[in-house]
């Protein structure tokens, strides 16, 4: 069972442990602890390591705009923040892309066990996902954390997403892109918040840069 402090953490973030979302998050933590003994999902499941991850994921989920309904999460890893987001926002359709087979297997197990009908796990490289959809893609939001996107993948994202898409990027001092200058040239910052449970990290929301057109 999860450490009793996890329940306190959830309650402190406004998540009732007896609610559907609370029960799913607690069960997710149980699965994470079980799998982490044989698959390196996170460095440790000790409260000092796990609690900030939970807090950050719930903090991000609670900031999620109500009009976002279709989400692409890149390099989902152990499922932070996508699985807590899926539990809290069952109205959002989430695709988690994870190329590493063992981590993808964990995500598939978690999605099935938690009965997250709003989530699909794609065990493939991002370039395969981006090759599939027709432009524009259906995503309202594209997110990634601890993954450095190649210039080719980022350019492809710009090609297949429409003008209203938002990019949610979790990052430290540097943006996680092969060429951060691509962001400055193509996107504008909507908001940036310091992650309160991860010192030195930020959650930035970008939108497409507005191009002014001169008339005359």
C-alpha cells in the first residue's frame, strides 16, 4: 500500500482519496512501487522522491485549461504527469508516446488496471506518431518533460498542428529542444510558472507566434 503520507498529500491538493481520481492515483502509486523493483521507472519510490513527482503532476493537472480535450504527451516514461492528469480529467483524451518497451509495458498495465478509458499508449518513436496524422492534428495540447526534441520532430509538430495548439513544456534553465531558437522563431510564451515542488524547474505554455500583416 502507498505510504500514509501520500493520502495526506492528495488531500492537501484537494483530491479526496475516496474519489475516483484519488483511488486511481493511489493505485497508480502501488503499481509504480511494484514495477520499480524490476524496471527502472524512477530513481526511488521513497516519499522524498515520489511525493514531489505526485505534487507536481497534480499541480499541473489542476492548471489544465478546461477547453483542452485532446492531448499528446511525448516521452511519457513512468507516467508523470500524464496518468494523474488522466485520472483527474477523464474528459481529456490522452495519447502517451513512449519508445522504451519496458516503460511502455508499465504504462499499458497502469492504463488497463486503472481503467483509464481516455488514454492510449503508443510504444513507438515520436517520428512514427508524427508521420501518421493528417494535418491538422486533433491535439489541443502537446507536452513533454525530460525529453529533448530534435529539430526535425519539432518542425513536424509545427507542420501538423493547427494555430490554436498549446505546447506545455516542463524544463530547467534551458528548453528541451535540439535548437531552442526554433521556439523563439515560431512560438510565443503564454505563461511560465515555477514548479513549486521541483526547484529550478518551470512549466511554460507556448502558443504559435502571431504574425502581424501590414496593410497598404
